[in-house]
C-alpha cells in the first residue's frame, strides 16, 4: 500500500504493491521488522490535518501510540508535557517555521527523528540530515518502508536511553574497568552517545572529548599532533552537527547526559 500526497491531499492508493502481502497480514507476521513499535510513543508533526490523520492511523495499526502536533510550538508543548517519546515524525515544511528546527530540542530529549517532505529537492534532504535528522523520506512512501524506518528510530532512541541510564549509574556493560576515575569513564561514554547522535567523525569525537576537559585549541593541537587550523575546523564542524554554538554549550550537552537534564 502506498501513502500518496497530491493536490487534493493524502489518500490511500487503490492498488497494492505486487511484491508485498496485504497490509493487514504484514501486521501479524512475527518476522516483520516493526514489532518494536508495539506500545511505542510517536510524536507526529505535520500542518496538514489529513496527513496527520493518515500517519496516526498507520502507526496505531502497527501498535504504536501517536501524539500529534501541527506546528513547531505545538510540538514543543508536547515535549514540555512529556519527553518520553520513542521517535518523532516531522514534516520539513511547517507553517511559519521549518520542521528541522525541532531536531535539536528532540535530540536534547533523546528522541530520534524521521524528517518527511513532499518536496523533491536534494537540498531539502541535505538540510534535514545536516540539521541532525536520523532519517529522511520523500512522500509518497510505502507503508512498510515508513514503519521500518520508524521502528529503527524507536530502537535507536531506546538504545540511547539505555546508554545514558548506564552512564548515570556508572555501569559499563561488557567493558573491563580502566585506570581512570569513574567520572572520566562516564564522560567518555557520554561523548560516545553524543558522537552517535550527531554522526561525528572519529576526529570530531576526539576533539569534543578534549573540549569537555576544557583544553584550549592550542592544547588540543599539541595533544593530538595536528595543526591548530585542523582543530578549529573540526571543533566548529562538530558543534554545528550537534546544534550548539559555543564550547560551553557543548560541555553542558555532554554533562547533561552524565548528571541529568536538571544539572547546569
């Protein structure tokens, strides 16, 4: 079944994909990749009421619970009420503001994001991914592709939260203790989570770790054996990926994972 958007709004296509079984039978197949959607809480943000209803219907048929918002501000209000969403589906173009502006606050709540758009432009997809979206889909899309993407994001969100929970408990599952302080181990793990969330390169990750230790660019250059200009380039690039402007904001973002959201 294909989810199509046209000038008259979203509608279900009358024909099914010949390579797929009926949607209802897919929902009862134990091997389907979206069984993790059962009881998952998904935030759906789209300014088209018909699109919202259609996405909500599909998610609830898959066993998820969908909460909807039709603007950036409404989505932020949803996050303020509860940050326990397992994933978010956000339309790129919303009335008054771009949906990509939600990626950072969602990330701060450890919520992964699927960005969707009916505008077939390469720059839209690039902007979505550059803003930190975990996946991007162009409308129209097939139901199974959509549910598979959301399912993977649910698993990613839950993995992040498990990692953060272990960090705050000082637990390092599957790892041998190292000869460093417990706080250093927690910070190391927090940087790993931040690096995954922001899709940082190994170089960017190593620089972020040293920034958290309050090393200057000159000190980082000496420690890593690279030029000062290289440090500045990767530092700026990492902060852009993570949606923070200053090194202090970067340190705070990492330490929030270690100590909890209420810590300064």
